[in-house]
């Protein structure tokens, strides 16, 4: 077991495997959470109170 941890944290390929493994775990977690969110809010219609970070607001266009 000690040889595995030595390889994982001191060898270049071990560190690359560690980084790629962390990225895959984060990708899996984000995929599962996104699926749960879409399942929970499948029929959510946008109302006047909703805001969108990337959406175009008509009020901002009128000020220009």
C-alpha cells in the first residue's frame, strides 16, 4: 500500500492519474446533480421574477 501512495504522489504518471481521476470524479458528480435538478424542475416556466445571468433583458436595451 505504501508503494502505491509513493507512486501516486511522487511519480509524474501517478500525479497525472491523480489529477485525471479528480477531474472524472468532479465530472461524474456534476452530471448526477444536473440530472437530479432537471428531474426536479422539469416543467419550470420563466416568470417575471426569474432572472438569467446570461439572458438579454428588455429593460437594459431600452436604456441605451
